[in-house]
C-alpha cells in the first residue's frame, strides 16, 4: 500500500496496479473501504488482463487518515480528485459504488480525461434526497442543534450523520442541473436494494445526457451487489465500456 498527501493535508491510502489504459478507478461507498469484495475483485481482474487499476480510501475511511465523522462529500471528492490526478496518467474509467457513484459523477466534471463510467447502486445527492428528506421534524432539529444524529445501520455501528455532511452535500448536488456524460455509461442496480431504491437509477438515467448509456436492473440483487453473478456483471460492464471507448477514440 502507498499513501498520497492531498493539498488539504489529508493522507490517502491507495493501491495502484500498473498496466494498459484507460486506468480503471474504483470509488467506494459511504463508510466502506478499498478492501471490499468489489474493489478487490476488480483489482484481480485488472492484474489478470494487464489493465491499470486504482483503488483507494477516502479520508476517515479504511487505511486513510482522519476521522469519518469529520468528513463530507466535498472532502471525499477532493480526496478522489487528488489521488487520481497524482497516481494515474491518461484517461480513466470510473467505477463508482453507492456514494462512490456520486463521487464519480463529480469526477466526470473535474477530471481532464474520463473514458467511461460504470455505477453500482449509485446514490447521487443522497445526503439531501435520502437522509434529510427522510428525517422527521425532531431529527432535523437534533442535527441542526447538536451537530449530529445517530442512525441505525444494517452494516454494523450506527451512522453518525453530521450537520456538516448535510450542508456540504447541498454544494455538490448533481441532479439539480444539467449532467453531461460524453462517453459510454453503464448503470447497474439491484431490484432488492433497500439502501438505494431502483427509482434512483431510473432518475439518473433520465437526467443525465450521454451518447451511450444503459441501465441494467438485476432482479433480486441487494445493495452489496457482490455475489458471483453481480461481480461478473461489473467485470463485463467495465470491459464493454473500455471496448466502446476504444472504438470511439
């Protein structure tokens, strides 16, 4: 493992596999890390096929420095942009899972050369349309007055939702204005996902503009999207986007 220090002083842990481009970059989800099944599977695929590949942890996640509760979408997007620009050369193919789908969409607007995008249960704008929209009056008052709110999580410890996360998220919404994705895009979504409703994928499909965008709904797949069939679909989607991008180059 290597480390990259961002201009903001955050230390980001990453693993880079050299190979042919475009570099496939995996962007993980909220409170997840680069040791997850999907990230490791794609790294194994990259090594087997000779593709360049990057996985990393946002600040406050996994091997990176910082405290999770101190972070927000803006910080994590800065982390992603900084490590991608420092470590990779040439075009990148972004693979964003859950919150990583939102971060990946932000990266498409910031990075110089994006060859394609694959999202897995993408959760753009979830701080506003998920957390804040679902909070009742008392929860909203708690987070505004106390600065944070604890929510139960099916993945372990409670989620600590901070006022900073909510307010910063409003500065990075991607579904309120035009979203141009001028490259191949594949949106993957499970119908049994209880964390990100399939309607979210349909909204993204309807909202974004791309010359080659497809949504694949997998019947019965949950938010983890990590069984053998789902992993094979992620892999084939990445390969398809690479083929399309190289054809159009």
